[in-house]
């Protein structure tokens, strides 16, 4: 019985801490045009475009969230990794012709 109560307590703690996670914890530039948003459960995903350069978008995130925990550059796509509210946040930035694509993914740790 004691083990069952402990298990229920651990599960409730996990559920309550995960419920605070949402896409609004990740700042977005003011002119972001959202194309897709999935925030019902993990992984939470947001995809949109802005009329800023990729360097301006990268500066925006460094000003808003500080230096990323990890940065990956692959063929012009930059990906920043942060921990926000106890969750792993991945922000990908990709410059296209006149727009910069921003993709955000939040996963539970």
C-alpha cells in the first residue's frame, strides 16, 4: 500500500510540473507569422516566419534567453538549445529568401 501511495505521489508530481510547460514560455519576435502550433501534449511544436534576418533572430533569442546551452549549425540552419521551466527547448532558425523560419520544440526532460 505504501509503495502504491509513493507511486501515485511521484506521478502527480510529474504531471503537475509538466502542466506548467507551454509555448508561451518561449518569446517570439513581434512580427512572427505562425503557420503551425501543436501544444496539446509533448512534444510541443510551433513553426512560423518573420521578416528579420537570421542574425537578427539569433540576436533576439540571445537577448531574451541568454546564451544557449548548446548551438548547432548545419548548412545554414542554426539550432539553439535551452532549458526553460524544466523542459528542453530547441529553437531552429533558417534564413529563406525574404523570410526567416523559426521552429520551436519543447520536450519534457
